C-alpha cells in the first residue's frame, strides 16, 4: 500500500499581497451559464471557490477562530443536498463550547425569464439541534435551489479547543475548482503540519505578520501566515469494501508540538516526541494512572486465579473474568473517563475502561502486560512520523508470557484468548510500557477466518441422499459462527432455524461442540437427508455438488479500483465432498480440476476430483492470504471469484451401469 | 391504579409456556392515561421486564420520548436479581438525552431519554416507571400490548381516566376482554382493559397488517385542544372539517406575479387535466422536499406564499402550494392525509383519529377522472402515486368536511417488468447481444431512481443490478416515464467473457441470466396468521441464445407451469437449430389467502427457485 503521507516544509519569505478571501455576494455570468464541469462532466455540482482561515485570537481565553466561505455551482437536482449545510458544534461542558456566528447564505438562480435572481437565507431558518452530550449541529438549507443555481455561504466559528488547529479537508464528495486555506500560526506555537492524500498543493506560501498575536499582559509576537492552495481537486468517490476514507482523502493536518507561555517565557511541550508522550501517558490519570491500580484489581481477581500455578492459565482466567464481568458500552478511546474501579463495579465501560482494567488485573497477578494504542480500520492509519495522540482510538492488552505475547481485548465476550477484533488489525500499534520507552509493533491477526466443511453423502436406492455434514470453524470464522448461534436463546432454536434455512435439506440429528470453549475450534455435525436432484428412473443424473453455500455472484463487479480492498480477515476454506453411489451407478463424467494462484501468494483456488471405489471425492480449497489487497491486485481478486463461480456451475454426471 | 408495590420478581415464578422462544418476559405493563384538562394529560407508565439471556438485553433498554409539548415529570427504576431481590436503582440522571429527529429532516423537535442497564447475571428484572405531561388532548397513546418477537407477556393493563364531561370514542381491536367502565367517588370515569399470558411469537413472513391480528385499543377525544387550537369531532367528516377550517383555510394565497405566471403558462390549454399537468410539472421543477416539524407545524402547512419564496417545503407545504397553484387556474383540489409506506395501511372506516396518517398527498377531483398527485418528488410522473401511497383509504380534507377516499390500485398486470434479449454465445463462451427491459407500474422506479445519474454512475448501478458474470456494458440507454402509466425502459448492449464456462468439453451457464428468484420463504410451523401479499407484479422474460456451433443441450429442456391462486409461473425452452429461446413468466397476485396456503406458497417459490436455477449444459453434437 502506498503511503499517502508527506510532511510539508516551508520557509518564510516576505511576499506582498498574497491572495485572501474572495468577496461575498459576487458571481460571474460564466459561472451562471456554466452547464457542466469540464474536468468531470459526471459531477452534479462543483465547488467554484472555497476559502478558510484559522487564527488564534488575542481575546480572553485565547479562542481559536475559524472562518469558512464557499461558493458552489449546482448543475441539477441530484445535487440539491449540497444546499443543506450541517456544521457540527462541539461542547466540552456547559461553559466551554464552540460558538458559530455570522452565518450568511445566498442563492443565485435564473428565473423563468432568464433573469438572475438572488435569495438570501432568512436567519430565522437556521436551526440549532442538540444531538447528544458532546455534539450540537447547526443546520440550514439554502432557499430557491434551481438547476444551474449558485449557492454561497460563510460562517465564523469560535472554539475553546485552541490546541486543535482546524484540519482543512481539500477533497469532498463533489469536485472543487479552487480551495484555499490560510493558517495564521503564532511564532510561539510550533506545529507539525502534514498533507494526506494523493494530490499536491498547487501553491504554498508563507509570509510574516508582525505583532499579530497579543494575548494580554502587554506581550505580543509575530505570526506566520501560511497559505495552502489546491486547484482542480477531483471528487472523492468511496468504493465498497474499502479501508478508512480518511487514509485517502486529501487534507492538511496540524498537530501542535509546543508553544511558549508568553507570560513566563517557558516553553510548553504539547507533543514532541514519543519520550514526552510516554511520560505524559504514564502520568495521565485516565491512562497510566489506571494501569497502575493493580492493587485494586488484586482483590477482585484473587478468587479466579486461586490454585493456578502457570502464568498462561492465570492470564486466561483473568481474561475470562473481565470479559464476562464487563459489558462494552460501545464507546471507544484510550482514556478511562471515570476510572476502572467504577467501570468494573458497574459492569459497564468503554474500550479503555475494560482493557485498562484487564491490563491492571493481569499485572496484579504478576503477568507482564503492556498497553497497545491503536487506530481501528474505520478510524484510519496512524501517522508514524511523529506522535499524534488523537490518531489512536483504541487500546488493547499485550500479555507477555513465556517469550510469547498475547494480544487481548475483553470488550467482546466471544473472543478467544489472543484474538483481537478484526477492526483492530490495522497496520501498527504503539506499545506503551510503564517502565520502558514505547515502541511500534505490527498488528497481525494470529488466525485466519478458516473453515473445514465436509459432506459425506450416500445416494440411496429410494432416490434420497443421506449423509453427514461436518464443519470445523477456526479463528474469525469460529467467532462469527458463535455469534450467529448465540443470537438464538438455545442451540435447539438455532438448529431449528438452520434446518429452515437449508430448505429442501432436512436435518435429522445435530451435535455442536465447543460453543463455549472459545479457545477450541467450533465443531458442528449434522445428519442430513434430501431428494436426489433428478428422477432415479432416468439413466443419467446430473449432480451439482455446490448445493450449499454457493457464492453465486461476484462481489467485485467494477472495471477499475482506486483504493485497496479490505477483505476483513485472511481466509481459508476447505470443502470436501465424498459421494457414495449404489452398486448399479457409476460416475460418468466429472468436471476438470482447477488450480489457480494469485500472484505473490495472494491466494489460491483448487478443485480436485478423485474417483473412489463406490463414487468420488471432491476437494475444493479457497484461500485469500491477505486481509487487504492493493488496487493493482484487484483484477486478480475479481478473476479468482470469476473462476470460483464458473466452477460452481459445473456438474458431475452419474450414470446407471 | 393497580397496586404493584409487593410484586414478586422471582424469575422462577414465570409460567413455563412464557419461556419458550423468549429472551425476555414482560412481567407486567401498566399504562395509565388521565386527562386533567383539555391541555393537560398525564401519562403514567410502569413496566417490569425479566431478561432471560443476553439477547434479551435490548428489550430492557428504556427509551422515553419527549419534546416541548410532552414533558417528562420523572423517571425512576430498580433492578432485581434472579430471586427477585432488589440489587440496584436508577433515576432520570442516569438517562442520556439525545435528539430523536429523523436524520433526513432539517429540524424536528423530538427527543429521547434512554438508558440501558448493564447487568451480567441472568435472569434479571428491570422495573421502571415514568410520568409525562402532555399539553394536548388530540392524540393519545394506543394500547398495543403485543410485544416484539421473542418476548412474552405475563400481564398488561391499560386505563383511561377523565372527568365525565370529557367524552371519548374508542376502538377495540382483537381485544380478548371488553372495556371495564367505572366511576370513582370523585366522579372520574375510567375505562380499563387487561390481557394476560401472551406467549412469544416468532416472525411470520407474509403476515397481514398488525391490526388484523394483534390487540390494540385506540382512543379519540370528542373535544380537544392541540397547540392552543381547539376542536371537536366524532367522525371523519368533522375531523376533516377541523383540519380544513383550522389548519388549511387561508394559507393558499400566492403572490400576484406567480398567479400571472401560471396564467401565462397555461394559456391556450383548455383541458383542465392538461392544465393541471403543466402546473404540477412547474411545481416539481420549482420546489424540493425539506422537512421541518415544530409544534403545530407538525400538522399545519407553511403558507403557500412562503413556499413560493423559498421553493422548498415538506409534504404538507408542497401539497398546499400545489393546491394554491391549481386554484389560480380554477382547478379544485383536496389536501389528503395518508398513512405512507410500501405496506398498504388504510384509515379505519368506523373510527376517526388524527394519528392514523403520516403523509399528505393531493387529490384533484376531475369529473370521472379523479387524479392523485405526490408533491414531494421532482421526477414522479403526473397522476402517479407509486408504491408509497397506492391502494388505501385516505382522508380528504375538503371545504365540505372530511371524507375517506381510496387511492388507485396498481394491479399485478400493471406492475410489469418485461424483458427481451437477443444473445450470441461464441465458442469461447463469450456472450454478446442486447437486452431491453421495460419497468412499469410501481416497478418503474427501480430504474427511475438512477435515470438522472451520470453515465458512470448508471454503469455502476447496472453492473450491481444484474448477476451476469463478467458483464461488460457497451451501451446503456434509458427512456423516461412521463405519463401516469409509468414505464421506464432500459436498453443495454453487453458482452460477458466466459459467460458459459467451458470445462471438459462442455459449456455451462445459467439459462435465466438476469432474473433468478433465489429467495424461498422460510417454513413456519403452526402458522397463526393469514398469508398476505401486499403488492402483485408480473415478470416476463424472453431470452434468445445463439449457441456455439456444434453444441447442443445435454439435459432435458425445461417446460413447466405452476399455477396457484396467489401466483403463476410458466417457463419454457425451445431449440430451433442453434437458437435456443427461453421464456419465463412469473405473476404474483396481491391479496389475503388462508394461513393453510402458506406451505403452498413456500413450495411455489421453491419450485420457481429450482426452475430459475436451471443450469444449461451444452455437449458436442455427435
């Protein structure tokens, strides 16, 4: 996978009269008459111009101020949704919240007589919705949208989160002709600036602003006014089965590394290098402070490890205790808001509450356990050039036992010991040790999504086929299967439902083993019976062996692929059919064997027929050896499925002797 | 008030039959409504639910809806363990308050307070109660004691109390017990219903509308107050009159320029229907749908003049605006309240209440040619309702009062997808040719939904729409529906490499390449409800294949008919030299059929799925 991350460097050079915000309320006839966007004729709308500006105010409490202004051409009614603007507003608490003011919006359109008309947004029609504890949304919709209209709007946002310099997202769901961002960075604030995505800046410039920042006390400092411009930005079009769009969308990010306190002159580090982060995290009450509470967990784990002598069985017992005792409240993050004690005693907590509790508990039993910060697949790939704490949204445990390490997440009660949820298998994680410097580790799933599926069938004289269907599920397949079974109130209810789903195939008897032994493969065994596919009186019986679990349709139908394909887990599936025939029958023809391999060990597909004394066996193996495939591999992936589906259509022919 | 103070929540006391197929059991549910005044109704809700396993957790999540006119007075609750011993308490401060607005709405004043107890030992019982004060008396909560699938009920009670001068009408649907009516010493009148021991039900496919088989009590006031507006009704005529007089009247004035423009637009058109069509298309072109619901705005449309100015509105606003535009051309039209959705739901003939609808459409009562208009879509053809509001009873609010009217029924034979294709399969197994498909009736928007998309997007959607392996589209065209007999036509020129898989000197391919029915409904043991088919349709496919030279079909060609009251399927294959013609016709008839016919329906679909899955095998001619 390409790394779409680069660091921007700039030097300050004085330039007179650099670009600035464009005037509000102006349009050109060319813009009004524009019929299509020539660089992307499929676009329903295009951003004509967009300007943003962020600076640290010198006002009380030093709020960060962000101004936004955009002018958008709407070609047809498919893009009318662009005319509804939603701006999320963050609330820290009742006293500290983001505030939006000076909203102005206007629509220009041609009326029935071809005259250009202008309608302004009535401020009465700006709505403020309280979404939840942390978020509000300010919403408005532009009046008088017509095919070919131009909309323009702007607003002013003040935020108390002055260390979170506003990210500028160049790329959106519609193309942009011109996007400009002006960042005013006080000299006493140092930022790491990074540009993500495949596109380069068209222009990038910096100039010096004298005495621009004076937050009181009679002191002031200069700023760098930096301008980032990108022109002709294509729309971002997401694809199915893709990893986080954030990994690919062109945007510019600012991470504050340090600033100078202007009253004391002291240099305050915000993020600088991992050494500082390690120190901060270790002393952070919501992180290191919780991990250190092993004495608290000691009492709570004593009973489950009593009598156990080796570390592995102790670790497993503690893992099961936390897994069974705490319910995940679906919040992610790496800091425990109310502390692990409260979470443990209330049986409910976030990812951090549960897994920090697990780490403390394992350490309390003398098992060397570290915390691993990571970013889930949905959340995107982390920046590894310098530490960005907000890049991480998850924490898991790494228990080091007998020279091996076991990755543990106790938020899912059905996860076996040592398996992380698939969403956590994302590039690299940062191992946080309370005594040693932190370091990167690869996040690799120790197991695949893997299954052994066997059918041992006998064609009977009465025209029925009877036999045994056995499935062994491992790794992520076992996890998925256990979840499917546990959706029912009992195993019997599951089997009853499965029998219904199998339609013409009837289950006569069933056995399911290791449903609750999560560290063992899940095994299912069903005695089944169904009618042979053709009338037994005919001399030839065509038989399609893929009557259960066909793929049927290629999941990959597009000609091209721009972004990597996220297949979830590595996949390994083996299907074995043994078909026994009555004496008077023989196998007339079987389809050809298939042996197909993707380049660079990407995957394999094998079909192998063999004759046995009273019939035949078929072995059908499908392997996908990567969880993420690059766009270059897409054609091979697609062709693998093509060949699988072709094989599914072939038939065996049985014949009366 | 029923006293539950000494309730015993020992899970062992739950009657055995209530445990089957259950993940939770409602131990009791008590819903009390008391009208104190025309603008003051108190809801007192109390419930206890025992959760048997993890799957039942979701039923213990408590959600209390509220807004500016429905104010929570208090919420409190407690948790009990398996033996029924109290182990914890919770209160309103433990609830999270969130917006409950529909995501597609620009603004809605609707909120929910919710709380999910976190308990790790099963079974456990959650008992809670809350009170809400509602500032109106137009709508009351229904009593709907039947729980979700997988939940059983030990006891459920419902009561309505008011002063004797507050009169109500009520409707009992499938209630095992009639209302018990009593008067208290203070002179308050109470109506009460109860129901015991409801077993868990399983989901039954093709079940009828809930009012056909579930218990429900609906209550409507005679005199009421809503957002400061008073009224009274005992039937649809009076309710429709109130809507007309209090919510609609004098909201249809439009600026004189627009009046002039409409006059100009319709000059020279004498046929009122053509005039209406012109005006409707102008409205479609001018406006778009934006939903804003606050206070009386939930029932009252924006002024037509405001829509004229802003060019947007919700269903009420756009219907009222269209009505206003038609009025300038002296065309009468009626604002009609409807229950929307693909599943057809009608207003009750014998019971009027305001809560039965959720959408508004416009009826234009031309003589002998009543025309219906959906005003929220920019693309739907004039006079066509589609599957959102078809074939159901709706309330027309006219100057002469309300009346129930029935929207058009699109019969199976109207909802037709007709496909004709001509293909050649070459010796490499590649398929090439053209395929033309017409989508009619309520099926028209299966293609209309992306007809205005860019060509690139259309190609993507079409690739997803067909299961044809390696389909490569060389040309794609759509023809738009523009009249009330809506038909969209799709014309594809395509190629598909390795369509016929070549293996061991044989070709294999799916004879029904475009339209395989592979879903067979699940069998249901001891079905309790009738079989209901909501909407009928017809599919007709005629596909011709030129087979590779020197090859012929190996198996017997299909020639089958399955004929049932609810549907008919015919499939045939004819070989004429190297040309193989495949014909398929599938018809499903809407209607209600006895529950005994369900197995027939399953078998019918199974036969269809088997026939559709027919795998063509070609072998060398000798």
